[in-house]
């Protein structure tokens, strides 16, 4: 198995007749999925999603792929293909279209409708091309065939990309539920047909590669949800992804069966379910829905609230309910259902929400104690099936953390794919398919681009480090006024601390040190404010470390008069 090396250099020019594949996100992480294909100077992009921040990225709203690799060649992009409508596959599209609004965006009916609603908020009018399973479309030198796949959102697609360099099958996110709620099966005959034609490179979803067997059918969840509804005392609050139409449909069905009204909470949930209802993907019985402003008029034992926050997102409705920072107050007679899987890395946030809800007495039902969710991703048994029916010449596991990618690579090896033809890559690693062989040839920048409010890309790792220090250790500010010519102390020093665990009176000991330091500096002819700031920072920092074993941010302010 070939794998990336930390010292990879910039890739050489693409060999004539070769196909270049570069993942700008989605490899070595869960989210931010984006892959760029290059052939004969033209580009095809598959997916353009976001990654949601973790606790060590305070203040960050979203994390985007780095578009720098294609920024100078956006005119060469023939199309952007979206495999499905989850945020980790479409969330970064508005930011890409800001740079070239007329990139043709290709996807299924529901995917494009969800995207269009999102783009309307960004005031972007896109060029949308709707496709369905079984269709073939050509974009520049790329002939694309679309195949139905089953996932945790309707209308998901896999895409087969044909060029003179060979046939690539990109599965997108998929599973093989044999009894899907919408009756739409993963197109296994289509996969087998492509395998008979000859798949030169298979790029397949790795999220559940470590999980043995087959994913449980969505149909098994319905009776569990119905039981929760029948045994709930008063209000039921269901948290799930804002795009999980199937799960919301099951909640609506259970509400009807148990005589309850339903209210959607949160802008994204209202928007997405409105789109799904309008297009016929969500069946909403008459008179079951109520607006949020009307919920106080509904008896608690006849009300269901559907909201976001199943991953513990700090600003989500459910997190705010857990923190008593929402107009909806959770009580001991409420039942809360977390109807989603746990994305790796979110464990701490989700546990915090569960504990917060439990603190107020709510009964919390989650995947750990009830079958209220099944994964949207294929387990190892299904992945083996796809590998066997497609018989790829080369294999590149995608969409997963390192452990998932390596587990999937091992499955490929077991099915007979030669180890030399299994490529384990990470974001930014360049893979070239030339003469039927896939090889790593270099790497390009593919770092995180942070969205913080209206700021895109302005927040750096240094900024986040400063935020973490402020959040964990606090800060200490020291203000002094000195003579601009002699450097002599004219006023101060004044010291203030916030969040450092030090009361201001404790600084009396270090004030004398600072005054002595400034006297010595003036005697040595040092009057540069930057040099004086550095001297003060080191002196105060050493004193705090020695006295308190803490490392707060030290902020000296030297005013020259």
C-alpha cells in the first residue's frame, strides 16, 4: 500500500493522458469533503462541504476547504458535482461561488433545492443542472454517469467519471439498506456493470469501515420511536440533522399515531423541511404542524418539537435548552430524543448536552440506550460487497479519519486488490492515474480555512492559540507610561488580571520588579517601546509561572509621552 509522506513536494506536471485526483478535504477527517479531478487542463470538482469546529477552535463558525489549489484556475472548472445535500458536502459551495458564480452546479433534485435555499441567503444566483440516477452528462472532457445510492438523506448519488485515462467510480456517502423507507435502493447492478466494464479507480466511503457486518435498516427505528412517543409523559423534543428527511418523517408518523402536534425549531430545520415538503420528499399530514409562537397553546402531552443540536453544537437549540439559554425550558416531565449518530470528535460536546438536559430532570433517549438512529454509511460487509462487484484496478479510500481509511484499505487488500494499487492519501496529497496505475506524486496546500462571523480565512492557527490561552489561562495586562526620550517611568505600572486566578492585590510583589526593570533599562539607554514591552512580558510571565504555575497571556502596554 502506498501512503503519503510528510515531506512530499509539489507535484510535477500531469503526464499526458493522465488523470489527477486531489482531495482538498474529507481524507483523514469526517467532513469538508471536496475532490478535484484534472484531465487535459480541465477540472471537475465533486462536493464542496464544511467541517464543524471542535472545542479547541473557539469562536469558529465553520471550517472550509482551502481553494488556493484551484483559485488561479477557476475558469477551467467545467462543473461542480454534488453527491447529496448534507452540509459536509454542500456547505462550502456559497464560498466557492463567491469566487466564480457561474460554475455549473450539478446534483439531484433535492440536493439542488437545499443548496438553492442556502444560496438565496447568500444572495447568489447559481447555474444549476439537475440530474437523476441513470443519466449521463458530459462536462468538458469528463463523461459522468450518475447512480442511485441509499444514504441518510433522499436523492443521494454516486458518480462514475470517464476520461481517456480510465473509469473512476466515486461512491459519495452510501449504505445498502435493503428495505429503505423511500424504496430507493443503492444501484448494485449498476456497480456490477461498471465492474464488468473495468473500474480503474474506486473511491469509496470509509466512515464505517471498522464496523463489521451490515447496517441496520431504517425501518427498525420506527417501532422504537413509536414506543418512546407512547411512554412519554409530556413534551417530546427530537434532535437530528436538519437534512435528515427520513428521520423527520418517522417522527411525523409517530406524532400522528399518538395524536401530537409538531413544531420545527431552528432556521435550518424549518428551511430544509419546507423544501423537502414542497418537493414531495416529506409527507406532512394536514393540521399537524404548529408555529413556534403557538406552542404555548398546545398541551405539553400533545406536543413534539423537532430541532437541531444532536452533535452538541454550542449555538444549537438543544444546547441552549440544556444551558437554560433558550425560551423553551426543559422540565422533568420532558423526553428528549437524540436521533443521530455521533460524529467522531463530538463526544465531549454531546455528553455535555446530555448531562445538562438530565440535570433538569428530562428523560434523554439516545443511541447508547435505544435504537433511535442507524448510520447512513456502509459497514464492512457492504464495503466488501462493493469491492467485489466493482473489482477495481486501483483503490483510494475516502471520507474518513485515518483509522477508517486504513481499515477500508485492508478490506480492499482482502478482496484481491494488489497492495501496490491501494493508495492511502490525506488532504492535499496528489494522486495521478496514468497507464492504469494510481500513484502519489506530490502534495498541495489543503489547510483549514476558518469562517468567523463575516470573516473568511482571516483567523489563523496563531489566533486560535491565543483564544485557547485566553479561555484556559486568562490574561494579565500591564500599563506603563515612559518618557519617549529617556525611557524613564512617568506613570504606573498598573496591572489588571482577568481569568488568571490572581487577584490584583497579589501583584504588589511584581510591581517593584517592573519599576526596577524600567530604571535599569533607562540607565542603559533603552527607550524603544517594543523592547520595553518584551522585558515587561518576560518579567511578569516568569513571576506568574513561578508563583502560580500558570501561563496566562501577558499584554504589556507601553505609552510614550
